[in-house]
C-alpha cells in the first residue's frame, strides 16, 4: 500500500498521524531535503530512496515499482 504523508514545514510541525505513518513505513521515497526534515521520525529499518527536487518522475516510478512488490 502506498501512503502519501504531508510533512508541512517538517520537524516540530508534524502531526501525530504523520509521525505514526513515518515510523511504520517500510519504504520512504522523497526529495532529499524533505527526507532530512523527518529523519528522526523514520523507521530505522526503512529503505530510504532519496532524489533531487526536480526528479519527481523518478520518485513516482520508484513508488510504482515498490507497490508491485
């Protein structure tokens, strides 16, 4: 299942629901700067796939590939 988690401004502004989803995620795909904002909340065993901001097509392809596994 794919879940999209909004992080707002990141850090202290995350909702409890966002923190819960990030902690339970087995795979996190995102723009590197945004992933950095939430690293403290990620599941330590999660596979993290980071990319540049302009590589949105790459992130979409990665999400589709992971969904099919």
